[in-house]
């Protein structure tokens, strides 16, 4: 057989292929009727003399069908058709059948590739999966006719991600290592170590890649003795070195594995400042800054905490807010709290002040065991929050102090209301006609804001109502619970007492209305 160069695709072809014609089966449909072997355009093949070669090129103007005959060491075109519709119609199959009968393929002859075609487009190598630039590799077709490209010699496959070496466990940065096929690595590694090879089932079950150093692994201190290496550090021995060891061993060059970055936003275990995702390291089950912690507040701080009983889920993100002003009760054994701190109060060793949150520790879920939980969680499970606070400035403490003054003022008013209305000596309980007492100027609904704005300050079972036109203040005490004497109720399920609305009491009612709402 003579060597022939398979013709290239027609100019402007969007898709093309070449195939030998060993026969035509009219019983098959479309291109399946043509029997033969696919060959690659641009490659060199040994083809028998007088055989036929089919070329199909799909262009915008139609499908060009070309038939060549092998004559000596060249290909001679004997037929070319252009089809607007399907190329393998009845007329085309009939023509190919006649040509195949006139040029029979020799029995037992197979096309043999003698030279691969050079790749003309960029494609991934089918072996190493790295790009093959045009002209740097070869192209071909597999047994199913699909094209492929491959390097003439695959370059080392560099690692796109850092990782540990499979051989020495040393750390390898991006691009400094080589990836090996896991099956070949395991096979040749076992053979090199004198171990029996893996079975075919084991070989087929392995997949993926393994990462190693490019060449020999660097030394990492004392290692086992082996030929040509220092018995102390494991590095190779050069001329002038000792017989078995270096005179002075070189420093270890193997990189240790770095700790992984933090995958969640958490507080630094050292400074309690927030560490964004990927900006710190996660080691020993804690997140810290990578390197030195950033500078923060360098003045004296105190630790505050509280517990929130409950289940583990949902997991809270924060218990405090950076810059939050709050009332903090701390122990000033280490850092004395200044006496002029806003809201300063002392109770023995404990000092209360208005502080500002500087940083917060990571929330910890505490499971109580025999009452050993921190304060606020004794005897129960829950989340424990801690934060560092500093002394607040007068401007930062103003809102907190104002809120505390308002709460204290309401407590004083509540105590005065209890003395003036609930425990008044001149209170009387009027009799109800038919079990229903008429209260002019008020409604029965317990949540009506016009008559029951002060009810919440006296609990859920004691209500205060005002009848300004009649000059009375009514105190309603709930009397409908189990064990109560329902017969003494004079206003539905309540005991209604009335107190005269004097001038001082009217002024107290106005103050209550300003503090708690309208009455």
C-alpha cells in the first residue's frame, strides 16, 4: 500500500469528515449506509491502490460530497456532488453503491496511519486536559469519529490550588507542584517501592489527581537513612561533604502546611475584634487574625456578659453591637473605674457605669452540668455572650441615662398611684344592682386606650380608670380566677372600688397620663 495525504476540508466548511468506502448497505439510512473507517484530514495513511475515499463538507451553500480514488501515491477525484438538502439521499447512496462496486476494497486491508495531522485549532489535550495551541500538537478521530487533540509530549500539569505533597506532606503553593493521574501514581509508586501492583478493579476505581513536588521533595530535618542522602537532614550529599552526613546541614526548606482561612465572620479569639470571611485563620477550633491583630482601643476595658437560656438552634450571630452604650456592672480589681464615669455606682467590689462595647467574643453555647454554668444560665442550657466595654463619654451616655431617669420616674409615679388609689383610706366599694355596676364615661373593653392606658403598670389583674365628669377614680381588681369569691364581684368579673378625684389626685392622673399614656 502507498502513503496518501488525506485531503483537507473544503474552504468555508462548518463541519467535515473523511471515511474509506469498503462497501454500501442500502438497508441502512443516511450516512450509516456507507461502510468503512474514519480517517483524519491532513494525516498520512497507507491505503490500498484502487480504493475509494469519501469526503463530506457541510457549507453554507450546501453539503459537498467528494469521492477520491487512490492511484499510486496520490488521490484522484472521480466524483463531486453538492446537495442542498440531506446529503445521504437515495441518489447519493445509489451513486456510491455503483462506485463501490466498480472499485472494491481489498479483503482484509485496513488503513494504517503513518503520520498524525497537526492540530489547526486550540483544544484541550485528551490526556492532560491542558490547552493545545494550533501547531503544537496533533489531532485525530476516535473510533466513533469524534475529533480529539493531544500534545506530542504533555507538559507537567501545574497545580492551580495550594495543597500538601502526596509524598512528603510538605506544603506546595500555586504553580509550584505537579499533578499526576492518581491511577498511574498509585501503580508506579507501588512498583517502585517493591509492592505488588494494584489489581485491575482497584486501578479502575481510582480517579482524580494527586499533588507532588516538581522533582525531588525538599528536606525537612532528620529523615531515614538512604543511599546518597545525609543521615541527619535527608538532603543529597555533594563533593566535599562527609561520608554519611553533612559537615553543616543546610536549613530545612520544606514548607509547613498553613492553617486554613476562616469560612465565617467571627470574633478574634485574642482581641475579640470582628474577622471577616477569609481575612483570618482557623486553628485549634478558634478564629484569629492572620499575623498581628489590628490596633484597636488601647485604654482600660472591662468584661460584661449575660446568658440567654434556650436551645442551640437558631444559632445567634451577635449578642452585642460594636459601639453600643449600655449599663455595665463590672469588677474593678484590675482596672479601677473612674469615679467620674457616667452613671457611676458602687456596691462593694462591683461598680456600675455606662460603658460602650469595644469588641465581642464569639458566642458560646453552655450546657449546664450540676449548676456549673456561668451567671444567668445556672440550672439551664443557653447561649453565653461576652464583650469588652470602655467608659462612655457624656455624649454617648446621655441617651442611656435619660432612659434610666424615665424608668425611675415611672416607678415613682407607680408607687404614688398605688398609695393614692389602690390603698386609699377613703376608697369605697359601691353595691351593684343585679350584679352589674354602672361606670359612667368608661367602656368595658379592657384594652380600650381611652380608659385603660395605665393597666399594664399594675399587672394583668388590676386596672385603673378615671371618670372625670363624675369626679371618681375607679380601681378594678380581677376576681374571676379559681379560688376567688365570685359573689363579691360588682363589675362583671372585677371588684370595683372608687376614690374621690381630688385636686392632688387629678394632678397625679395628669402625670400618669404623660408617663404611661392617656387616662
